């Protein structure tokens, strides 16, 4: 073989290797960007539970970790199961059911697609239902309720209203936490409590809040993200204040809400993505709390003259104790005492 021929051959081989590496590198980069489907029970612009899910996947997409598709209004299990199955058939890497309404459909479809990764939401009982290709998630309802009740007691209000959605075990746990926090900072305060039976019926929340105000409630807390807009609207009309209203509530939160414990889904969704990539996904139950920044306490809004001037400092100290484990809370999932 001539020197020229050998030179051309070597050049051709080098070019081929370079092209192969270039193509391989591009494929690897694409493979690292997971294809994610997320289903939410309501509208993703609700300013609360559904919107935080959208914000979480959007952040992952901005970081170049995923591409995603979101499906709204999926709270009917009979309707959402075929949608979940379609995403699995299309080969999505990760399918997230964000909301307790989606847990059973997720678990059902996951059994038929062992190579697809699925994530479900629910209460603590979900941990025992997870399979090799499903992870589960909940948030620390005890912390959510307790912190709000603790702040309520600092206002010196004699009668505090509490508006919840469905009377599910984790919602009841949050309400027990609220009562415990209130009793710690103001043992003389009483709680007036009502449940609307819905996570997102704003009108029912308005009516429930008005009913509590009519019974003398001077401050109203809500444990339900989607009903916060209704609580805020009724409170603003009655010129009282709230706790637990998430998002802007149509601009009302700044006017009426003192503080809220809000979700940040990014840490949980990032954990899912990391686990899929490193092969550790499956049978893990994640809990969003103060320690892992899955729960965030909003800054104190001094809308009420009864709020102590140093309340932010007091709350920050309490959050630090709960996050570090220096202060622990009881099991509010047990029977009421």
C-alpha cells in the first residue's frame, strides 16, 4: 500500500471515529434528558398544588434534565388510567401522578410496564404499596399544620377557624397538628372547624369560611391548597385575616394572609430523575418537609396589628429546630386524644 493510500485510509478512519464520537455524544446527551409525563388533578395555573408541580418540572427542563408533557384535570381515576397507559406505551421514561386521585391508576398501570418508571402521591399508607418500578411521595402534614397553628396562637385571636377539604387521614393529621401548635402558643384559643369535602371547590370554601366567621372566627386557616382562594375571598370581604392561603389568591394573599407553609416539588422531582439515571429508582417513599426544602414557610406578612413585631425571628428559630430534628412532633395520624 502506498504512503498516499495509507494516509487517506488513516484520515478516513480518523474522520469516521470523530463522526462516531460526535454522534454517540449527541445520543448520550439526548438519552440523559429524560422524557417525563406528569398528570395533575386540576388546572396547572391554580396558584397552589397543581401549579407547584408544573413549576417543578419546568425547572428541571430549564436545567436540561428532562423534556415533559403535562395533562391537567385528571382527578377521575377511570379517565386518567387510559392516559397513563398511553404515556407508558409511548415509552416515556418517567410518569408522575401528582395527587392522591392518581395513585391507584398509577399503581395499576405500573404493573403492566415494568421497564417504565412511575411515581404516585398519597398518604403514609402508600409506602407499603410501591413496586420495583414505582416511587411514592407525600408531604409532612404534621409540620404544615403545626407551624400554622403555632403562628395562629401568636396573634392572640380567641376564636380561630379551620377550613379543610376531604376528611382524609392526612388532612385530619394536618388539622390535629394545627390544633397542637395553637394550643402550645395560646392554650385559651378555640378552634371552629369545617370540611368542604373538596380540594378545589372554591365556592364551597367561600361558604364554609363565611359560616365560621358568622360563628365568631377572627382568623381562618386552610389546610387545602385549592380552596385557599375561596377562604381568602371570604376573609377579605369580612376584613379578617388568614393562614395557609398559597400563591397569590388572585392578589388577595397580600391583603389577608399572614403566613403559609407551601410546597416546592423540585427537590422531589429532582430525586426521581436522579434515581432513574443511576438505576436506584423504585420502592422509595419520599416525604417533603422543612429539612429537604420540600416545605417552605413564606415570610411573615404583617397585615394584622396583633402580629408580634419579632414574629419572623421566632418562626425562623422554630423552623430551624424542626428542620434539624432538635424539635420533633407527635404522630398526628393516631386517633384523636
